[in-house]
């Protein structure tokens, strides 16, 4: 399988503490459009109490895509993904727009 390096060109925040991982995008009232959230470590996500859909890209420790979930709607969940180390939450439609697929490597520029 050939890997493509994908540069998202989005502001990616990191959630790596208990509180930031728990909070995630929960208190956002409007859909994200120019940012994403890297939750690490994380191998599953839930959308309980969320107000908008998102795309989720599950990554291994080398930022290689192991699973994609497009347009995950509120009140849904993704069960644990065996080989995932982190979950990248993105604006809905990003997976299709950037043609992200399993095996791609995501280039991240993260901020705290």
C-alpha cells in the first residue's frame, strides 16, 4: 500500500491531559472549520452532548492513518480501534476534501 503524506493546513490543538481529553470539543457551540483536535492517547471517541458532526482520523504512533470515520454525528460513538494511538477530530468533510485514506501519513503542526 502506497502512503501519501497529507498536510491538513489546519490549526491542530493537542488534548493530552485527563481534563483536555475529557473536554475535547464538547463545549463548542458552532462546528469547527479551521481547526482540529488531536486526542492522545485515544483509540475511541464518543459524540455524547456534541452539537455538530465531525470527521475522525485514528492514527498510530507514527501518525499513519489506521481508520477514518466521516461525518460522525452527535450521540454516536466509535468503539476502540485496535491499532490506534490517537484520534484526530476534524471539521466534517475534511476526510473527503483531503482524500485521507488508511495508510496515509498525517503531517501535523500542533499548538497547545
